[in-house]
C-alpha cells in the first residue's frame, strides 16, 4: 500500500504548509459559528503564518503567559487554541 506524503516547496512563498485536499470534504466542527475542518499543531510563527489550516493548536511546555498567547494570536489571523 503506497502512502501519500505531502510535498513541500522550497521557494519563499511557495513553501506553504498545506493540509490534504480531502479535508475539504469533511463536515468539520463549528466553534463560535465558524466551521473548522483542519488544525495545525505548532507554536512556530513562521509556520503559523504560512499554512492553509483553518485553525491553530498551540501548546507550549511553560507556565502560560499572556504575552506568548497574544503573539500567537496576532500571528495567526485565524482561530487559535492555546494552552
């Protein structure tokens, strides 16, 4: 059985982290009136800015600090779930 592995480009704006296209067929979940079908699990601001995921899950192993959460929220431009 052959596995489909996402291919990432390497030229500046072309190296976006994409989610599989089949996700668009899912029903997703509705959070505060917005349909979310895909999540990206990261705290890397560069990756958060360059993904087509619908939402971000950001978990970091330190004591929660509002300045970190605010930075991630400003970078995301999409719903973010931070711990």
